[in-house]
């Protein structure tokens, strides 16, 4: 039988530090949170991160990455990388096209967990899925990035890592403006696709990209 989760009794939209610390102690502190960044964009990889926090050295202001300014995310990213145990993985556009975005994301989540320097004893995943192939005890947590500090930290690491990758990609393809929109489907990106067509970093299984490539089937 799986260990009961204190998160099952906590439905607030904000983390409860005392509750999470208590929950982590059940697993000798080896509680990992996992989240992703980049499921929706038309271009670039999806990036996943797994984080085991040190609850005696928590960065101040941990929260869902979507609720933070870019400057705050980057500051917290630096603190997390210094104080926590972190694993990062990604899935390329080719893998996304092959496995679909959900399958590629779940596979990358498992690889992020496996990349952790320490082996977690329990893993909390943001969303509705516990990925297949996970060797540890896992739990999905809807809106976990706003309810669990470890998942919030993972959301920050995944977001900042992916943003950095898209900025680097922009240097190779400046006409697409990846540094600004990070590959999401904004009007400027749509216009660039119409003018220049897709790159090898675009997700050809996504309909707007197929349309730009002239493949409507």
C-alpha cells in the first residue's frame, strides 16, 4: 500500500511549509517535486525538472513560476541550484512529434527524476499524471506548482532553463524572435512562420506549424 499523502488533505492554492516539511520527513527528506515548462509552444523543447528541497534552507518567495516576475524567477533559480538537489531533462521537437507532447513530457519527467544526484523516496508530479516507468512511489497533484514548494521549485528551474535555451536558439534564428516569445504562438511568431517557414526546432505535429509548412493534412 502506498504511503498516505498529507497533500490529499490540503487543497489551498498556496504552499503550507509546515505540512510539506512534515510530509518530507516521512521519506527521510527525500521528497521530490517535478514540473515542466513548454508544453504549449510551437517551437523548442519541453523541459522538465525534479527538485529535492533542503527544508532548512528554503529560498524566500518560492511560488509557481507563472506568478513570478522574470527577475524573481532567475534569482530563485540561482538559490535553488545552490541549496537543493536538482535533476533536469528535456524532449526535443522530434521526440514531441514522435510521442506527442504528453508522452514526451512524461518521459522527460522520469528522466529528470533519474538525473537527481540523490534518489528520492517519493515524487510529487504537477498535474494529473504519474508517469509510467517511475521506480519510486509517485503522486500527481493538480495545481501542484501552487500547492507544493518542491513542485514550485521545479517549475522555476524548468522555466528558467527553457527560457535560456530559447534565448540561445534566437541567436541562431534571430528572425523568429524566440528570445521574446520563447516559441509560443504569438502573432509575431505566426508572422515569422508565414514569411520564413518552420525550422528544425519547430514542432511539426502542431497544426499552426503544419499550416505554415503547407501541410494541411
